[in-house]
């Protein structure tokens, strides 16, 4: 893609996984509510390409999307316990502002960070915990209706509907990625649900790279790695986007340690640390939106 790519919520967990994997591959514009430290910014991103703004600020968002070819929209309140006033303002109104600005600016592709919580209501008592185990064949594939498990999930379902509207009305390509449980070096430890929906950092970067490169109309896909235990199908992501995940939570013990027979080929040819050495990075992960505390278990 020759045009710049706008990444909202660039300082958060998902944004940093994307930038560490794809930092050298695109001409980035980064938008966040807080100034980003140098360790979170790829080389080559100038001060002029960093926007400190709230996504409900229509003027600032219109300026940020001007002349970009694609938007990856991550910003919002990531708390699964977020109250209605927060998800309404930050996740629904904010997403509407960004999508409208993108559509009116003629942006070609829009990747929206939805969530597993948009369909959390399918995890009923009679289905769990078997749902999280490899021998269970129940699958959600993106064709099902949203069934939110909390108000945060409601806000993500609303974002998916906004994406459908802006695709239909403006012919903007929109992909909604229902992100699972993002952790960097290993699956969530001793947590069946998290291991069933694990998304590694390198698979996260690869998935959003495919969102930028593939041709599609409107899609809803699941953002998880190629886990043996899973109840989200990744077939649509494979077919529509060319997603080819490298990681599998089954390659780790329940405690999150690599198994002795695990394939040790590094990153499957993909580099998820394209900028900022580990010594330069703060040890803790940042929340998906700097002004909000992140939930510890999933996106």
C-alpha cells in the first residue's frame, strides 16, 4: 500500500503487537490519547505523523485520516466491565466518528478491532467448559449474530454494524476482527478459555497485515492463532484474507511453558520485534487504551 495507514490506539497492546511486527512495512500515522514514548514508535514515523487526540474529536480525526489509504481502528475503552457511559462515548460514538471520517475521506480499507465479547453470550453453562477443549466440535464462524456477554461486547457489536453500514453506503472495504486473548510469548497460563482463543503477537501482526493487503468487501473474522483447542473458526480469515497463523497454544503446557517437542523455528519467517530493543522497552504491557486500565485476560 503506497498511502499511509492510520492506526488508532497505537500505544496499546494490540497496536504495539502490530507495530512491532509491521513497523517497517507501512507508512504509519499513529493516533493515541497520550503522547507515545519513543520506544513505542517505529523508526521513520515523524512527529507530524503522531496525533494526540480523542477519537470523539471530529476535527482531529478528519485531519488524521486525510489522504490515508487504510485505517486500523483499535482505540476505545477495553474494559469488559466498562460502564455504559464510557462504552457509548469511547467505543460507539468514537468508532462512528472514525468510520465516518474515513468513509468521507475516501479511505479504501478499514480494519475494526471487534472482540470475543461481541459473542460472549454463546458461552452458556451447558457448553462450558467443554467448549474450550480440543475434542469439542462447536464452532462460531462469524456468520452468527452477535450475542454480547457484557456492555463492552454490545459496543463492539455496534461497531460491526457501523462497519456494515459504511461498507454498504460508501463501498469502503471493512473487516471486523473479533480479537481473542492476546499475549506475547506464551498462551495465557492455566486458563482454558484464554488458551482456546489465544492470539500470539506475531499472528496478530500477520492478521492485520492481511487486512491491509487482501481484497474484500465486508467481513467478520476471528482473530486467534491456529490453536488445537478453539471454538472460533479461522477458516473465513484464511479464505477472505489469506491469514496463515504460525502459533498454536497446544505447543505449550497448561502452565504456559514450551513443550519439549515444539517446533523451534523462530517466528515462521516473521519478525515481531522490528523496532525498539527489549532493553529499551518498559517491562509491563500497556493497556489497549492508555487512559483505561486493561483487563488482564483478554481483548
